[in-house]
């Protein structure tokens, strides 16, 4: 059998190819369509425009860009609400966000554990009542919360894979804003999401490469939020297209694709 590397994104495969490794197969991760699927229903927060942002808080994930853009957006639409799932078992990673020019400092770690997300957002200009911290929730509770969301934003500077929380939001039929870089490029398209096409350079951490990394534009993200807010019908249409796209990436199919590669390699 010939040794083979299986990677989770085309970007990863391209990096390896650039270094002379061609025995590579790309198999994207899947999404659990039993939990994450469109579910129409009454809004629990009528009168609010709810923006969801997920992923552990760190410079890599670009929540500082989200915060800065949301602050601008909310200045025009005070009914906007930012709902965050930024907690993680690695709160020390949140310190890296302090290197951003868009925010001041990083969240404090609370005595009982977890990051003071709301306090940090307040320090950066988002008053009480404009931000909700979901804390650390089990995956099976997320769909019910996403059902009350108007859109989701993922402004990552780089993603080694396709970004599972983004895929879950797309599977729910939400309008999703995605940075056009690295692993996101396997699931990005103008037909089913709102791509952040402007991508500036990113300085890598010491000892890292930065091939394909991208710094999203706060202006472009603000404009994307405004587009979703202003044309709900078009946003809903893109959300429906996103849900349809995710049916092509169900976990059983992606596991079968992985097993096929393993079998072919072993054979």
C-alpha cells in the first residue's frame, strides 16, 4: 500500500502539494443533519435582529473583526443583538485577540471559570443588552438557539478545515457571512452565503507559515450585515440554498468517503 495523507480542506491539500506531497486525498467533514436543519417557528425575540458568532475566542477566529463590524452596524440599528458562543476549555487562547487593532485588551477570566465576554464587549463599546454570552453549551442544544437567529458571521483569519459551526448554521438555513480564505473556500459561494472577498495580509505567529491566511474587512462585514438586514427575502433565499448545499455533506456520506479512501489505500 502507498502511504496517503487525508486532509479536511482543499487549502490543506494545496499547501502539501506546494511542498511536493501529492499522495493526498481531501475529505471534507460532515454536518449532523438530524440536528441541524431548517426549522421555521415563532421568534422568541421579536423586534430584535439577532447576529450569531461562534467559535472559541482567539485572534485566529476573527471575533475582534465581528465585534468591530457589529458595533458599527448597531449604531444604525440599535435593536441588533450579538449572540456569542465564544467560550472554550482553553481561555488562555483568548489573550491572542488583544493583538488586534480593532479591540482593546482581552476578556478577563471569571473566578468561577469562563471568560467575561459581556464585560469585554462593554469595554469595547457594546452596552448591556446588546450582547448575549451563551456560555459553554452541549452541541445538541445549539439548534434550538440558532432557530431564533437572523444570521451568522464567521470572520476567521484561517481555518484548517471547513469550520463545523459555520456548516451547522448553513444547514439550519441561516444567511451566513464567511471570510473567503483557507478552509472556508470549500463551502463558500455567492449563491448560498455572503463571502467577505477583501482579504488582507495576516502576520503569522512565530514559527508558523501563513499561506492563504486572510484579514477580513470590517467595512465589508458591516456592509454584509446591512445587506442581510435590508433584504430579508434575498437573505432567506441564500439561507435555503445553504441548507441545500449542506445536504451534500451529511456525516454518513463523508464517513463513507473517508472509508473509501482508506480502502483504496490499503488495497
